[in-house]
C-alpha cells in the first residue's frame, strides 16, 4: 500500500505550555493522508482546525507526538532544512489573503521565487503564467487593494503554486467571500487538486463545501471525531475492504453537521420511529424549499417536484401530503412578509405604530388563531395583538411571549393553555425567522 504523504502521529498541540493559561487545542490526533488527496478539516469554530493545519505547515510544533511529511519528522529538521521544507513542499492560502499591499499583483505572485535565487525575467514569466491561469492577468500591474476579494484570493492561489509545492493548505479561503465568488475560488482549488495533482488540506466550518473533498475529517473540541470518505468521489487510495461503508449517519451529518455521532444516531432512529421522510428526501426538500424562499420557483412548481418520484428528480411525497405542505408553506411565507412589512414600517416611523401597520398585526393574529384553533374574546384579541407587536418588534423574547399568552386576560394575557401557547409560539417564531432573515438580506 502507498505511503502516506502526511502522517500525523498522536499529535497534541498545547498553547502556553506550562503556564497558568495552558490550553490543549489538539488532544491526540492521528491521521494518514495520501498524495493527491483532497482533505477537509471540518468542525465548529474553536475546535482546533487551524491549529492542526499550521502544525502540518511546519510553524507550530506539537507538544507531544510526531508530524511526518514524506516520511520525515519535520520538527526534527535543522532550521535551514525547515525553511527549505516550507518553501518547497508547502503552499498556503489564508482567509485574509495576506497579499503585500505595497507591491503589484505580479510581484506578489513572483515573490516566493526570489528566495530561490531565480532571476527577474524567469520569475515574471512563471508568475504571469499563473496569473493567466487564474484569470487575474489583466490586473497584474495593480496593487492588491484595488482588486475585489475574489480576485485577491485568486492571486493568492497563484502565489501559493508558484514554487510548485506538493501540498496546499488553505484556512477558510472563502470565508470572506460572497457565495458566487466563493464558488469560483473553490473551483480553482478543485483544479489544483485534479490537474496539478496537489494534496490539499482545506479548513472550513461550511458544510456546503464537504462534497468537494475525498475525505472529511470531522473535528470537535480538539479531537478527530471520525474520518469519512466521500462516496461521490473516486478515492485516491484503496481503503481497506469494509472501511468505505457509508452509513445513513453521513447523510444525516450533512444536514446536522455539528451533532455528535450519538446525536446523529438518535436522529436516525427518531426518524424511523416517527416514520418521517428519509434523510435523502429531507436533503432534497431543504434545497427545494430554499428555492421557494428565494423566489426562484413558484408554488405550482414546488408542488410538482414534491410529488414527482425520486428517480425522476422529485422527492416522492404523496399528493395529499404535498398539498398540505404547499398550503402551510404559502401561509407561512405570506405572513412572514407581514412581519417584515411591520418591522420596516415601524422602523421608518421611529417606533410609532400607525393604523396601517396594525393591519399587518391583525392578519398575523388572525393566522395564528386559525392555525392553532384559538377562540378569543374581544379583550383577549386586543392583548394578543399587543403581545405579538412586542415580539415581532423585537422588544420581548420568545420566552416572554410564551409566558404572556398564558396569562389570564385580567393580567393582560390571552389565557391560553400550555399546549396552545406552545403551538402559537412555535408558529410565530417561524414567521419571525423567515421575516427577519429577509430584512437582513437587503
Ligand atoms: P478553529 O480553527 O477550529 O476555529 P483554532 O485552531 O484557531 O480553532 O483554535 C482552537 C482553540 O485554541 C481555541 O479555543 C482557541 O481559542 C485556542 N487558541 C488558538 N490560538 C491560540 C493561541 N495563540 N494561544 C492560546 N490559545 C489559542
Ligand atoms: Mg480557524
């Protein structure tokens, strides 16, 4: 079997070792990575991804264990060998691009070659070639700050390759980019892996990027939870028979990326016990529903795709159920608009609520009452609208709302039972989640 290009052997990494504020950011990581693999280190913020990445890069020595690259224990290198290693073997891309602001794009890309004693003419040719390849050749004479974020990151991709390293490490390289620009930069990484045949370590906390890797290393709290081969990509190494088995848990993990293996197992079971949709269906449903929320498909199209069988690209939901889903979705989206309109109107009027705005609240109250089968007297109706206003105006919390609607009307409440109150709260929170997100996007 092939030898690993990187072998992380029981590595612990401790900050402020021996001091009062000592902190162990990696608690014993073992991992083998093979030449030309695309590896994603994935996990919530603070779990130790960057720490591990910079240790592989050669700038953060483990406090225990060994880090091998090409079979050599890199932290046993003499200082000059370490410099040589970092220059010849490793390329790096950062979230903040880290380009030098006072020199041109071309010089930024060519810079690493200076340390190799390569002459100016040759440097320029090699840098220009890479700039062409990443479509930044038109801006080579500009300063980095005059470029868009996406362009700057493509310049930094060019720079990372100029020394022709074996391994490219990238720390949240698209974390600061909008989704369209991010997709373009991610495509250059795919190319660097497939065409240039570089091994890639990418750090991210964005689950959307996971399908790009050969294997995903799930991390949490300084530990590797599991290493999962991506069934959608041809693997670089022949994994031992049986080790590539992909269970439903991986699918569930795509939907709930930060759950622990135990929580994922429980989700998978609950799903079975309640005879809900399969996780494949939920994944598809999520994508489809995003399209409706963004207004890219309309309700009839949504209904069609819900009902169409799975092998025809649909979700395979029986017609009666699909109908109910579309109805509910429509109602929620419409009333979320009311939340949005109300907030916009009151913000404009400096918190004053005019008659026109109470119409939005009327409709929301009406909707909640019908959906949750409430029968309210005149007095309760007035209090109900008042409590709704407070919540969608952002003056009270979800817990306050839940409590207030359970108060007797003599105390300014609506007098709901616990179960009704729970249902109403859950529904209004859906409206708010949808309504506020829309406001924030604009
Ligand atoms: P991630 O990249 O997964 O977000 P990091 O590797 O940056 O996480 O950090 C892991 C943990 O180590 C965090 O709790 C962080 O606060 C801590 N940490 C990172 N750098 C230092 C440092 N230089 N000194 C002390 N603690 C650090
Ligand atoms: Mg990080």
